[in-house]
C-alpha cells in the first residue's frame, strides 16, 4: 500500500491563564512540538523521538501521546493503517507549557492530513483528548488554544464547545521555567475536590473579568482579575522562589503573573514595551536557581501543516 506522510507544528500554551482552571488556555508563539505521521499497512512500530527531553518520552505507541492521538484519529475515520510517528520535541516534559497536548494535537492533525480525510478542529481536539488523557487527564485548556491559536475558553468537553476570545495586539507573555519538573497528575492530586462557595464565586468572577480585560485591552483590570485562588496557593510551594518572581514581574509592570498550567513555568502577561524588563526582573528574582527565560507573543495561529 502506498505510504502517505504529513508533518504538523503545534505551539506551546499557557493553561488556566491564572484563575481559569481547566477552562482558559492561551497559545504562545515561537516554540512547540513537530510531529510527522507516515501511514503504513504494517504493524505499529516504536515512536521516534528527538529534541528536548527526548529520553523522557515513551517510544511505545501505546504509551506515547502523539501516537495514541494519531491512532484515535485514524479509528474515527475507519482507517486500518498504522501510523509511523516521529516527534521533534521543542517543549519540555513536565514544564507546564502544554507539551503532551501539543504532541497530541500534532499527532492527530498529522494523521488526518496523511490519510487525506477532511479535518475539523473538533475532530482534531477529540482525538487529541485521548493522547492528553493518557498523560495528564481529560481537559481542553491546552488542547483548544494549541488547535485554534490565541486565547480560548473551553465551555464543554461533551460535546466539545470552545470559544476563541479576543486578544490585544500589543500584549505578550514573559515565561520563566526553573530547572525542576512537576508532573501534571501530581499537581492535580494536591487540589481539593470540594471548595467553599465564597472562593468559588470569586474565582468565577476573576475568570470572567480576565476575559473582559483581554477583550478591552484593560491592563489595570487584568492586574485585578489575574488572581488564582484555587491552584496557585497549593502549587506554588513546589516552584522555587515563586512569590519573589511574581512580585518582581508585577513591580516591573506586568499586568498579571501566575503559574502556567501545572508549573513549574511562571508566566506574566505584559505589554510588549515592558516585556524585556519584566522578563529580566523575573530572572533575577529566581536567584541562583537555573532557569530558562523567554518572551513570546500570543500565537494567533494554532497547529498547522509544515
């Protein structure tokens, strides 16, 4: 049988964007994962992984997010062929920037392209959920923005209902990733399953206000609204110097600062004119802890073929 092949780039993302636990996510420019899927009539073969943290990625296609998503996409279209999956990792493992979601989205998308089947964002996200579910759980806060680009609200998983949101042209993201790893499943396990109504109500208000702040480019409102009362207080002790980094970002002019996804990456929403100063302040606040600092635009384009 003739082999067909496709390659897809999927950007990284900031999950939750502060208070929007499991419902808000934002794609970030400049780095991500690249997945190539080649279809064959043969049996499943081990996944080839190159790039960042490649040695930490399982090559068993039954345990690899990109391969699971690719197979899920092929099954949805009734295809009997197997995917040969190659991953070029640009995102760190357990870094809080949507690494497993990016691989899942790229794997699903590339499988659909390779098979020549029609593609809709909903189909890509549905298949990607299977890969993401194996690694970190069934949620769309990273998958949706990685697929669509920009800032996205995930209103529902069953059925999938996601809403792209307006983003100011001049806002950017400063990111600091300390040299530690936090597994998503571990970070979710420490969160309470029940929460007092007053805190829950305030969290909803913060999330709604943050969406308005993005839509109206209101930095002052973003500074008040980007306040996560649920995950941040419980996860921040796992991140070196989190409080100091957050305060440094705010003092340097950031609109808001919190944990990207499960961490350890710390993100700050900044005006492009203050991005360098905020990133440098965050780096200094990390002290002698080894870290990676990056300034990224908010990606207007989601996963796409290369």
